[in-house]
């Protein structure tokens, strides 16, 4: 499998947006394996055909298709046709890129993930004219991160926001019923502060009480608000980030698995292996 990754960070070492190609993968039917991540995904099939499985539902795909997944949705490609070369262009982005940075206007875009209508499907409508425009913008975003011209960070975020806005207004995918409780910029800033604390202390034994304290909230309210704006619980977030750090260490160092586990905040090898398999679908030795 080939990965060609480019990323956009928050200035503090956390990658908020990644763009990468997945290609040169083994064709044929593949077993469904759960993998979890903190990011949402927007992707397009550059070439090839096959099937995606999402929460028990299957989607056939071919060149030109566009898919959208929330951070809470477990999905897996379970079949790749040997007839054509396979190439998937994937954008992964933390929900925080929508609501962080002292602003609330991006919060509305979260509705495409958490307040969907019964019309929504993970494979975006093929016959909607807006789908081609979204696909073109996915390629434009990749180009911005590749060329890194002046203001590319602004342009990349603008393209992402524009695509999510189109998905929210041009497809009938948003559930317009119900009351959306407003949120203040202060609450979002507190959540961002807590997320930064978690990112910076993955190797430490941190408690929910400590994290909530950095958000100036009680534990229950913090957990509720964090999941509301990230799609996953604080503990799931920490576990996934720790495993992602472990994957990076496995690929770039010669450290033993025990040393890696300790550097990533796991207090035992058994906990490390269990979390690693839950997040990636593999054991550390298979990476």
C-alpha cells in the first residue's frame, strides 16, 4: 500500500488536516476490520472499483465517487476489483478545524455529521451537479498542500469549509427539525484548550478530572460537550491519539514494543495491545 501524505497543523504540533493517496493495495475481497480515528473523512475514488462497508451497509464504488464519514463512523473497504488500478484520495480532518480558533461560525458545518436527515448516505449522490464540484475541490485542496504557496493554509481551510457547506445545503442531508442549542466562543475555546492539553500529555497518566479542569468545566459537562463537537468521548480521543503516536514510533524508530507502549501512556503491555488492535484492527507487529 502506498501513502503519500501532506498535512496542515495548528502551529502547536497537532495535525488538523491530512491529505493522502492510498494505492497499490491488494485486490479482491477483504475481511471487515474495525479501525477508529478522531478525524472525519472526505474522499474521492480516483480510479478503481469495489465496495465500502459502513455500519453493516455496503456501497459499491467506482471512479468519480465521493464519500463522507464522521469521526464516529466505522468504515472499511471490503472489496477491490482487480480489473482497474485502485487509487483513493482521502482528506482527514479533525472536527476542531471547524470550531477551533476563536470562532463559532464553523460549528454549523458539524450538522452534516451529527444531525443528518434520512436522505443521507455516505456515498454522496452521484447525479447531483454539486458532487463534481466537490470532487474538483478535493483535488484543489491537495494541490494547495503540495505547492504550499503564500496563504495555502487559508485556501485549504476555505476549500474544506466550502465543500462541507455544499454538502449541507445542496443535498437535503441536514435534519432541519429540532432546536440547535447555541454555543459560545468561550465554551469552544475551553474545549480547544483541553484538547491541546490532551495532545501534549499523551505519555502521562492523566485523569478526566484533570482534563475537565483545563476546560474549566465539571467532568460530566465536559464529556458531554467534547463528544458533541468531536463525535467521540474524551477517553476514545486519548486512546486513538496514543495509538497513532505508537504507529509513528513503530515506523520511525527501533524501540521495543514495551518502550513504545510506555512512551505513549499505556501502563501495561496488555492494555497497549488491546487498544492498538481496537484502533487499527491489527497488532503492533503487523504494522
